[in-house]
């Protein structure tokens, strides 16, 4: 099977359109960024408190908000964070509080305040029993051992630990981490009516359960941000040097500019969908992935250019580059198509935690593929034209050049 | 099959067997399916973001320990000056590391210099700027670094001991990269870290001090007024709850205590919780002290029968029982504790005091159900996309597509096995690394196959088309892989936790990919070519 057979498209002739397209995309991103006063940093980079809570029934978002307001958390943000691919998540709510007052201690306090406010408004009224939806295996095992509902006494061994594990697993796996009634545990192996009665006796069931709570201090946020940017810049510099060494420095620069262009446009898309996606540490990993991917794509084309320059010494550079892009087009379409398929499936089915990550990848794969022929290759052509040597350029790698020079010296 | 090819095949098979053994063969060779999955789960370390748990980053206030040292030196210095009859003007701590001595008579300068040199070698003495006859004692940088290092080591040790008392599975306590004073605490499976946080943060400074005035004062001012505005020498005021007759607490009060403690937390041998002898329903902490401390405690309590002794925990008086008889090495601390509080306090006392206070910088708690969700969804999506890619490759490249599928599968096996064997942790950003690895694996195969097709179109025979195709694609593959490896190396060197995880997975994946898509895939092609008819069409 084959999609097409070496097309004859004049890519470099369309460089103007590519430039316009890229400028438009960058401009849209810039406008969106200005409109929202910059990037939508998650609490990883900004500092703050975030709590994701799962309710057992449709969450009363208005009431949550007023409960938080009453608790003194004015700048709160309560959004539904359900996920189409996960049936359990339909009642999830994300609560975010920005930094409230100075220092790290204020942040720790914010988390406590959120939990206390939720407990007060949605907890089991006037119950001092611990919440079964929040209990961990060791505590549950301790309780069961103490109560001994199976009357095992000294022969219990780790039977109750196993039972506790099974009960918690049933809660988390079969009921999405939240029970409304202890009888939901009826089918669990080893959980007879005595066990369930004991649970009923010792635990309450809150109508919510905390899935995820994150508190990041402002100094850590700033550090993480700085470190992520630095690591990325160093990585780019490293790639620039390697490509410059293997090809010529203009190829390295063109590849790095193209990658930079991809990152900027992807960030622009994040600004465009400001309310949907935020920049977290995982998104940084996605941006790094996209840097690697886009670089890979560009190098494949440049590699072909290098090879063709040796074969077609008389042809002008734009022709050679066109030919190289066309020769590798089949591979480009295949690889990009398959990678796109992968990240698209991840975007749709990968769950809420991976959503921002896969969004960056979906945008990045398309832009990264485009920038190889739309940005990196034209930069090389324009540079050579500007140098006035548009026709034949000796593009041997600097390593090869050194070898040739040595050879020449040896001959002499 | 020629022998060269045979050896290559054996080598590949050996790699596969080692990988599979690394994944499923530990700790004991599996004999049942349950053992296979059990071994796999044991080997594969999941990050907290995937299995649920708490991740805390805390900062040890190391400068407190430095300031404490300066405080001690400050006291000792005044003491020595007094003893050696060196009179000076005001002596003052400037910041945590400097002591200013003003108006030193020129005649005493030499004596002061000798004193500092001999008794306080941790400090250097210099003329204070803008001060006639004033001197500045500054702590040496090496001493500061030592104290900070010691404080960190001791804090790590103490926190480790405290956490191990919580009975969690595989907690992790380690210094973390961002500064010299940060500690990472990972508590897998802990749904709510509030209790753990309190136990970690508790100071744990325990002191037993003699009570000088039997009745506590309602305020500091009241205490001062009683003593004519100045506290008696060697005494200090410590706040604490006042116990009234019925064991009910009666609000905050101030106790006048002897400044030097009889026994401190460092003298404790062991502490255990137990029911409160005087308050039914409440708990107390029973303790025993070391032999050496018992030698001090016995005579002291014997001489002070009828007086009160205060139990001071982290600057708060917990209780001030009357000494009824000589106490040798046993005692208890009461304070209307619940069972849990008594258990926690015993744990804290047994683990020892923190040398400096700590602050939390970062706290992330992933509930176990969210962790389970992300694993399930992440794995489902990855498997779905992998299968889609495989189907496409087979449809598009026919028999050669199967070759690519084998190479990709092997790539994945090597990657996961290497992570398992080396004990690397798989995190969400790590999964990102896996995705990029698969992407580049597909790319390498596609590059090779497209090249072979090109050579076939140019009229080359099967064997030489495969040969040239691999050779030419190899250069490209090397370039793309090394570029990405270079960036991964920088990310590993300069990145923080999650970025590092990404870099590790990526590096292993790329190396595995070089092996599978270049070496393994080539061997499969050669094997296929050696078996097929020379004239037949290559299925690609």
C-alpha cells in the first residue's frame, strides 16, 4: 500500500504563505496572551491551593462557592472537572484558591479551611466517626483487628489487612472512591454482614471525598518555573550545537528557530483556550516532548538535503530542498499521522490528568511537522540567498570539511 | 541460516530472556500466573501521581541552628568576660552570625583577643566599622556550613525515625535538589497527610525544669511586678495551661521556672503511651531516662521533694506535678491527651527533637482512586493507540509491517524491563517519555522502510535494497536520536523531579530503539531474505 509516489510540490515557492500563516498563528497567540494578561499557570508555577473533590451526587457548585466565601476564601474558583471518558468523574469539582496572604503557612491554612468548610456543609452532621471514604488501609486494618467482627482473635494474622485492602480496592475501583451506603460492599470477598455492621458502627460516609489536594508555596512555584525554562533553554542550546556540528550552523539555527516557533504557537493555543487548559509541570514535559519531536522531523529533512547536495551539485538550493521534502514526504505524513493518532487517542481517552499534556501534544505534532518544511527549510534557503550564493553551496558538515582539509594538507 | 545470522538471533533472544526475567522472575521464579503478576507489580515502581499518596517538600530553617549556636556563644562569652574581669561596653548579637562588642578599653583588647582565639575558635574578631574600640565577632563560613549540614543530617534522621513510626509502606525521606535545606517526604497510600505533617513538624523539645514560684501568673506583667520588674537570676517565664482543681484546664498562665533543665529530651531512653492514672479516659506518656540522666535526676528530685517540676514541651508547660518522692529513671507526662495524641507524642519523643523548625513549601496528595483512574485511563489509551499504530503498520507495509510491530514491542519490553531492573519510578511525565519513544520507534521503522521502497523502485534487487536502505536510514536515525539524547541529558542535569523522570524514560527508550529498529529489524529482514526466493517480490 502506498499513499503517493514522490510528488513534485514547490515548497520553497510557498515560503511566503508559510511565513504569513506562522505570523498569523503567533499573532493570535499573542493577542490571546495579552487579553488574559499572560499564560495560565497552574499552581505548580504560581503557588496556591488546589483541591479536587468527588461528590456522591451532582455537586451543588453554588453552595460550595458560598460555603468557601463564608469561610473567608474570597478569591476562590470552583469548577466542575468531569471527564467524558470516565463515568466516575461526573461529579468531580475542582476548587482553587490563589495565594491568600503572605508565605507558605497561609497556603497550608487555605487547604485546611477548604476541607473544614466542606466538612461543615457536606459532611455527616454531628458525627465524630471517621469518614470511610477517606480512610487508608492501615487504619482500617487496625480498626478491624480491634473490633474482630470475624471472631478470629489471635489467629487473625494479616487476614484483616487483606480484608481492608479488598474493601478499599472495592471502594476505589468499583465505586470511584466514594460510597453512599455500606451495603455497596456486600460482594467483597470476606465481607460478611458482621464486617459490614462493624463498618457501619465505626465509620460514617461523607458525601464527598478528596481526590487530589495540592499546595505549592510561591517560592517553590517561582523556582520550578525558572528551572523548567532553564532546562529547556539548555536543551535547545545543546541540540543547536550538535546539529551545527553535524551539518552547518545555519541548519542548527534554523532547526532551533523552528522549534522555538512551535513552542510559542503551542503556548499561544494554551492562551486561546485559557479556561480549559493550564500550564503545569506535566505540560512542560509535553512541550519537551514536542521539542524532541519537531527537532526529529526537521533533522530527517536536513539529512536528505545533505545527501542530495552531494548527488546534485549543479542544482540550486531551493530545488534540492524541494526535492528532499518531497522525497521524505511519505515518511513525514506516515510518522506524523501515526503520532497524531496516538496523542489524539490519549487526548480523548487518557483521562483528566493527561488532558493538558495531550492537548499540548496534539497541537505540537501538527505545528512541529509543519515547521520543518514551513519554517526551518525556508530559513536555510533565505539565508543562502542573502549571502548571494543561492546557486551552489557546499554543504558538507563541518566534520567532513575538516577531513577534506586534512586530506588536502596531506596531499600537499 | 548462516552462522553470523544465527549468533545475532541468539544475542537478541538472550536480551529478550534477560528482560522478561527482570520483569517477572524476581524475587522468586514464578510458578503460577498470580506470582507472575505479583512479581511484575513488585518490580514496577509507580510514582505517587500514579498510585496515590502524599508528596511533601519541607524546608529546614537551618539558620535557626546557626542563631542558636551564636546565642550559646553569646552567653558563654559574657560569662567568660565576667570571670576574667574584662569590662566592656554593650554586647549585642547583630544577626544570627555576628556579635558586636562596644567600647573595649584599649588595655583589655589583648586579653579579649586571646579569649576569642582560645575559647571561641568558631569566630573571627575584627575591628567594627564606625566604632571606636568596637569589635565584631563573626562566625566562620566553614563553621556555618558545618552547622547547616549537621542540622540537615539530623533533621533527615529525626524525620525518618518519626515517619517509620507511622507504619506506612515504603515511605521515602530524602534531601531534594533545589537548595541545601529542603527535604522531600513521600508517603505512598496516605490519603490525608495532616497527621503525618503534624508529627513531622512537631519540635519535640522536651525539658524538665524546676518551678520557682508555685503559683502561675496570669500574665508576664504580673510576674514581673511581683519580682520588682526584673526576673530573678537564672530564671525564665514559660507559658502553659493552668490546671485547676478538677483537672479542667483554666486558661493560659505563666510559670516562673529555673532556666537550666534537669533532664531534656536527649536524656530519654524510651517513651510509651498509657492510660492516665489520674484522669480516667485520658492518656499519658510514660518514659524512662538514661542511666546517666538518672544519676542527676535522682539526687535532684530527692533534694526537691515537695516542690513542683514543670514538663515543658516546645516552649509550653504541659504540667507541673509536685515531686512527691525521689524519682530515679521513670516518669510520665500528662496533659489530658487522647490515645492518638499520646501515641503521637511518644513517637515524637522517641524519634528525638528536631534541631530547627521546619516549614512546608509544597504538598501534593493524590487520592488512591484518582491514582487508579489515571493508571487505568493512561494504560487504556496507550494500549489502544499502540494497537491502532500496529494495525496500520501491518496494513501499510504488509509482512515488513509485522517486522516493525516486533521491533516496537521489543522496544517497549526493553524500556519497561530496564526501568524495573534499575528501580526507576514510572510517573506521568515518564509516560510522556514512553509516548515520544514509541513515536520515534515508528519513525525509525518508517524511515528504513521508505528508503528500502525507494531503492526497490530504482531497480535494486531485494538484498541490496535492504542493505542500502538500512545504511542510508541509519545516518538519519543516528542524527535524530543523538540530538534527542543530547537534549535528554540536559533535561536530566538541569530539570527538577518530573522533568528528570521524563529524561530518564526517554534516554532508555531511545537506546532501546536504536537496538530494535536498526539491529533487530535488520536481523529479521536478513533472516526473511535468506529464506525467500531471490526473484520473489519483497513484501513491503
